C-alpha cells in the first residue's frame, strides 16, 4: 500500500504547533495538553497513541488518514498536534506505517515544533541523535527544545549542562519535575497550578 500523494502537497499552517519527543520520554502529551490550555488552543491527537492524560482543552482524536483533511479545515484558532515520539525525522518520510504518516504530516504542516526530552542520560543520548538528524531536514520549521522533569541536584546540573551543549544556542525551556502536573486539571489543584514554576515554564513555551 503506497502513501497518499497528498502528503507532498501539504503546506505550513501558521497557527499549528506540533509536540514531538524522544522515545521513553514521558511528558509529550502532558506538555501538549498544558500548552493548549495556556494558549486557548485545541489538541489533535492520534488514535494509535496509548491512553493520554486528561485535559480541559478540546481534544480531537483522529486517525492518521484523517489528519490531512483535518489540517485543511482548522481555521484561524491555535492548534497543538500531539505528534509523538521520533528521533530521526528524515527517515519518517519514507516510512509507510500509519504512525510515521502522522509524524511526517505533523512535521510538514507545523509552523513550529517542540521537542521534549527527559532530563536523564537516555534523554541526552536521544537528543544528540535528534539534533544531528534535524540539521538534515530541508526547510525545517522553527524548533523549541524542552528539557522535561528537570531536577536540581548534582546529577540534574550535569544533565542540564549536557542539554545546553547539545542544543547550542537554540530556543529552549527547562520544565521542573512535578508529580502533580498530570493531576492539576482533573483533581481541583487550580490554585496550586497558577503559581507553580511548571506553569510559568509552560507559559514561556506558549509565548514562543
């Protein structure tokens, strides 16, 4: 089964942001959810993802085959795509699986992308590979790197230094670890949520 030719005709959408991340990196959907709330955007998520955290934002769950039509009808309101895990973006264009179709269309259409990595050694290994591959992407969208679940101990400082070294001077945000991040919209922690460093960093992501 060949990939639909429409994928080669898709264009950037000014009000579209796609959230990618490394494998084994929790927080891709959580970042997408909270970014949508902070920017009054809706989320587009794929049917092939596992159960995602709840959110007060509008979430449209669709198949990869429906994504191109959905993107052509989104209008002028901000939209966040929960793109999912990927390290080698240049390889997904030749991948015939539905999950790769979702990733490639998200990449092609997004005006900007956010790449989330977990603040640990594996996250830095994945980030190194991603950064190297991203340099090969033709006409790439704007990118913002997120170091997620950052801790402020000695190990955390080492990871932070490696993160900054790998992304060089690229725009980035460091989001601190907070176990309540997935509960804030579903368990009545709104007062806490407004004042956390986590929320301030999400707002910073939205401002970019």
